[in-house]
C-alpha cells in the first residue's frame, strides 16, 4: 500500500465495523484509525501481518511483547487481510463492469457510425446513378 491508498478509508471503516478488536489492535501498534495519516500505514501493517504471519509482526513491531496482545494482533490482522482481499475483489469486479459497459457503449457507437456512413454512401450512389438503385 502506498500513502495514496485510494481505498484505505473504506478498508478502515469496514475493519472497525466487522473485525473484532480492530481498534484495540491499532492502539497496540501505536496507530490511530481515526487519523487520516495513519490509515495507509494501518492497512499496510495489518495486511502484511495477515499475509506473512507472526514473523512480520515480530520484525516490524518488536515492542508487542505481551503474548495475549501478540496473538490478538496476529488474529485480527489475518481477519483484516481476508476482509481487504474480499473488498479488493469486489472493487475489481465493479471497475471491470464499468469498463466493460464503457467498451460496449463505444462498440455500439462505432457500429452506428459505420452504419450511418454506409447509408450515406449508399445515398450518394443512388443520387449519382439512379438507374443502379
């Protein structure tokens, strides 16, 4: 995730709604989901922990030493990672539908333009050579 994470605010909002202990885990990692500047870092941190497991948690956040907190962060990160994967697939699906609809409109417009051009040329031919019609 980069600092310009387009969907971070949505991911954070859904994390707060759907992922148990989300806000508590953010606090353990010394991040605040309500601060816009932390949102990209939260998404990156939790998805990388969710994807790569406790080794990523131990390396990136060595100050999380309490076993119960460590386990809670690992579990919450995994659930958040799954949520982000689901959301991303939904985003890709929606964006693909929009692009496909746009391409279909372009195709129809081009087809109509070709039909108009053929009709125009046929009219020209009829006007030039009335006996051919």
